[in-house]
C-alpha cells in the first residue's frame, strides 16, 4: 500500500482537462448524435445524459431539448457517468480525468486526475487511462482503477484530492470499494483478484 496524499494547489494539468460547457447551447443531440455511445438517466428520471464522441448532452425528453451541453476535453466516446447526492452532482470520466458537475447550475466544479505518467509503445508520455470506478456507500470516497499504472486512486469526493494511491501488482480492470475501506480489484486477462485496505 502506497499513500500519496495531495498537498497544495491543484496541478495545472488537471485543470487543463476539465469538462467544459459548450458555447452553443442550442445544439440538439438528436441532430448531432447519429449513434449515441451511451444514455444515462438521472436518479429522478427528469433528464438523461446522452454521450457521443467529444460531446455530452443533458437532454429533457419531455421538452425535447438539450438543457446543457459539454465538450469532453479528451473526446472519450464512452464516458462513465455517475451521480452523487441524489443527482445534485454528476461525475464524468474522460479517459484520464474525472470532472464533478453541479447539476443545478451546470457549473463544472473540479476535476481529479492520476499522478505521474506512463510510457506508450511509441515512446510518448501520457497520464494513465482510467478503468472502472465507483463511490463507496456513503459517497464520501471514489475508487478509480488505473490499469496502466497497476494502481487504484482513492479520491475524496468533496475536495477531489487523491488521498491514497494503492498498488496491487496486477492490472486493476475492475474495482470495488467496501464500507470497511477494503479495495478489491480484478485483472481480467490474468483472471486474478487482489485486495488492499485504506489506512
């Protein structure tokens, strides 16, 4: 178990990858999106989030209009979307960043990204790509698998600070975070489980 608590200000690299509200609020996802990559309903079913490559739409199916449009900085075609606080917050994964959005004002509040970079086969450096991620039961923490780094990043849901970086020695494609702080991961290719626990 390796802990890397954050100190000081957010890194500029994290801010660069913040989800951004699109300039054109009149974009219609039914016109722009030929084949949506994913559709996720709000907890109260009042809106649905429609994802397409590089774009994310908050769509009202009753009014048949988009209430807010976002541009994904990393153009993730399949962003993972989770809701927190009964739908008052929306978290959006964009390859190697997770952005937190206030769904009442549609303001992008903050973002979290991995520490360090990985080397690609072409010899280039880039942040490790995120795998699966989830909140704990209290929604106070988020566990984010980073398969490239063989690590799981644990994020404080309020501050968006990484409070721990857990090393497993296997590729954590899937992650589970339990109430007692146990983190379990599964390497799909090796068909192996591993576990650790938050200090």
